[in-house]
C-alpha cells in the first residue's frame, strides 16, 4: 500500500498498473502531473498478514494541486497473488479544501 502511494507521488503509472489485480486493472492510467501527494496516514488495516490472502487498508492521502489542498480518504482491498499484494478496488471519498494561505479561516472564528 505504501509503495503504491509512493508510486502515485512520483507519477509511476507502470508500477501502479503492475500492482493492480488483473481482474480490475484499467488498460492505462493518466496521472495528473500537477497533483502533488504530500502525506499518507494509514488509519486502519484488516488482515493482510503473512498467512492471509486478502487485506484491507483504510487511509487518507493528502494532496495539493497548485494552491488548493485536498484529501483522498479510501478503504482499499488487496489480494495476494504469489508473494505480491495487488490492489483490487477501493471505496473513495475525495475532498478539496478550497482555502489558500491568504484565505484560511480565522481559527478563533468570526468576530463581532
């Protein structure tokens, strides 16, 4: 999972396709070169150990496009094929924080 995040960060579509399960793998990927991945938080894991065939990872990946930041929140499913874990599918929620450094809300809230 972390290696796939790193591949997204360096725009390595080949690695992402090689680590995608053949049953769900797209024919190609068109990665946005403007999208900068800035951090990964693994929130939870289920199975995925040495004796498991399936695994689940919940994570948040922080990104920036220009001056806009956002978060991809996903629960991903993986399946072991031989010695390699392959991405099968994920349930995602992507949010964009429309705040730029000049328009960040005041942490103290509105003032009268």
